[in-house]
């Protein structure tokens, strides 16, 4: 996925888009049905032995054909697909592009400051941080994802407009260290733990191990700011509560540990998705680069 140690990127932008986009689509196809089944099982109040597991999972499509049963596990996929694929294309396809720029224009400074080995890691992490900051352009999609159950998407867009960017500062503050940790920890694992010098030559297994390290580090580091960002976005659009006010109230009423609320379930739920898509993107981008 990443440029070679020489600093010259091997993959074309087309390969990066195809690789990261494919990873996003694959993530949806695999995890969306799993999420749907889990939610239906949790929301079921009847005895499974009485209604049957098929009825619980497929509901009104329990007696339908296999194809219709499968499609019933993808409710609301249209919006989810647009958001998830856009997010993965930007994050996993954009980071190598930022890394190319940093390597080209500031590579010497990084290597002189940190040394050749650590300089390469810092460039990977810094490129990830810049990618995370730029991800704020997708903030309206993130807000709509959170609020779409309260009103129609069209109504929210028409009425709120600029309010869709509420919390952009805190989003950037969360994404910068989160993406720094994701790509930095992954690069560190490849270089120092697995001994890989050319990251694009990593095997699927090596990418998987590195992705686990990156995902756990990213989710943990970004957790406090993620809690604040989510509370800002969950507030009514009319509310003018600032992120600092949310932070102060949280510390006062719930204590510092509240900044890490939901960390364990988030690692268990979000972690596998991030590991899967990141592993796939890192493996597919070099593969597509052989053809485009």
C-alpha cells in the first residue's frame, strides 16, 4: 500500500482507489448482514424455540427464496454503502498520496531529524494524520448517518445545511491522532516487529497483524475526542453547546474515565471491521498496481 523505502510511490492513484474501494465494498457485504442479524436477535422478545431462528433473522422473508432472504439482510444499504465506501477510499487511498507528497518535499528533513528508519515511520504516521484531518470533508455524511433515523435525509440537508459541519474542529482533533496511530502503529509493526522494509511487499498475514496493532491503537487514542464529537453531533441542531462545554460537563458529572466510555465494545465491534478493510486495502492496492 505504501511507497517503497526509496520514497518513490509504486502504486497509481487508480490502484489506490480500486483497492480501497473494493475493501469498503467487501466490508459492507460481510459485516452489514452480521450487524443486521445481531440487531434482530437482540431485539427479538419471543422465545426462539417458538418462532424459529429463521423467522427471527429473516422476518417476513422467512419463507422467501434464498436470494430474497439474503437481500433482506441488507436494510438501508444504499446510504450505508455510499458513506462507507467514500470513507475507505479517502482514508486508505488518500494516506499513500499524502505520504508521497511528504516524502518528496520533506523526506530529507524527516530523515535528518529522526534517522532513516524512524523517519520513514514518522512520514507514514504524519501522512495518516493529514488524511484524518482532511476527512472532515465527509463530516456531513457522518452526521446524517447518526441523525437519519430522526428525520429524512433530504429534510435535514435542506433545513440544517451549515449545521452539518457542527463539531468539525473536534472531528479534526480526533482524526489527527487517531489516523496518526492507525498508520504509525501499522508501520511500526511491519518494520520493527515483522522486519519488513518495503511495506508493499507484505503478505496478507503480515498486513493482518499490522492492521490489528493499528486499529487498536487508533481506536484507543481517539476514544476521548470521539466521545465528545459524538455528543456534539447527537445534540439538537438548535443547541449551541460547544465541545469545551461538553468536555467540562463530562469531567464534572462523570469523571475522566467517561472519556473512554464504550472503548471495549468499540474495539470488539469496530476493530474487526477496520482490521478487515485495512488488511484488504493494503493487500489489494499493490495487486491492482500490477495492472493499472
